[in-house]
């Protein structure tokens, strides 16, 4: 495997420092002579330790945004900086490398490999990273324990409930200690109480400092995220939960009418 040296070490780790930057990012698709503006000039930054929910109606650009953040796709134009690396113009191999080393993914449909045990599913990213077997096994055990499945290591996905399968997927997503966890409708295939348990797990990870970006269309699921972005027609419609920019000069004095009351 080629190792792009530029993708191996984190560039930022202080809480609150900018981890992801999208600067006027556009993604256009061309269907015949029709232009589809899936993302139409998105500018936003996600800080280290943030928990974001991306919301919006079907077709508003949520998946396109997550695919770009996840280095699965590249923007038509604009700048995308991830963990200090300009990822706007990486080729396919470089994007794969960045995904393997710096990102974790959680999907609506779990995406576990049915033939592999829980332990082997969690270890899969470590296998690709070239971890030695014993170290990889130890890491998988730790992660299984953390998601409450220490006694299921030898089971296969089919023998687990949906909620347990998603726990395995969360454990797998953490194996490479990613800079960012990306989740696409992580509770979409779960009943509501199981969904809540998975969200509690993600909220816990965020409290421990993990940066999470999640797509969801459910208000009660989005409520776990402190920052919420609403997309509309490929643009950011509004953002909730992000602090006002720091005021560097003193605020203006109240006007005289108010001051004299
Ligand atoms: N591969 C593609 N080719 C052409 N159009 C696409 C493609 N992917 C997405 N689109 C279009 O881009 C827009 C945004 O899609 P998407 O990001 O999937 O929205 P959402 O996830 O919010 O439902 C939609 O109009 C969709 O039809
Ligand atoms: Mg989508």
C-alpha cells in the first residue's frame, strides 16, 4: 500500500480548533445538458470536538456533503480542508488513504460483513492499516467492551439484533481512532428506543472529545447534536447552536434613549 506521508499525522488536536473547512464548495452534476447543483457554494467550518447534525429535505445536498467530508467524492470547485490537509484535489488513492487513517463511518444499514465475526469486523480497518494480529485483537476487544459487546466477539452479525449490529459498526468506526466520525442516518434502521441507545453512545463519544458529523432527518435525533445545519437546494439555509463569533472590540454602548430610562 502506498503511504502518503501527508495523511499520517494529525495537524490539529486542541478542542475548538478548526478541523474541517469548506470554502465555497460546489458540486455540480451534469445529466445530458441539465446541470444539477447538488452543493451550490457551501462555506462552513467544523471545530475539533463538535457534534453536528446535517438536516434538510430530500435532495437538498446532505449526502453530497457527507460524501465530500468522507473523501468519497471531490468538489467541482471550492476548497475542502480536513485535519490540516487540503483535500480539494486529492486523487482516488490519496482520498482512500485519508479515509483509512483519519475517518470513521457509520451507516444506516450497518454495513457489516456477514461472513466475519464481530471481532473480525471491528478489526477490518486495522488489517488494512497493517496492524500486527495481537495488537489488532486487543484493540477490537477494548472497543467491543466499550460498546457493551465484550461477550459477543465470536458471533456473526446475523446472530445480533439491529442495535447490537450498529454497536459493532460504531466500534469498527473507532478502530483507527479517527479525527472525525461521519454518520449517515445512524438510527434510520432502528426502533426508537434502540435508536436512543445508539445516540447515547455517540453523545458519550462526543463528550470524550470525538468530533461527529451526522446526517439525519429526525428532529429528536438531531437534538443530540449541539450544532445543527439545515440544507436547502444545495445551500446552507441556516445554522443553529454555533456560538456567535468572539467579540474582539467592546460592544457599542446602549443608545441614549435606553441609557437614560
Ligand atoms: N451521482 C449523481 N448524479 C446526478 N445527480 C445527483 C447525483 N447525486 C446526487 N444528485 C442530485 O443532487 C441533489 C442532492 O442530492 P443528495 O446530496 O443525495 O441529497 P440528500 O442527501 O439531501 O437527499 C439531488 O438533486 C440529486 O438528485
Ligand atoms: Mg441522502
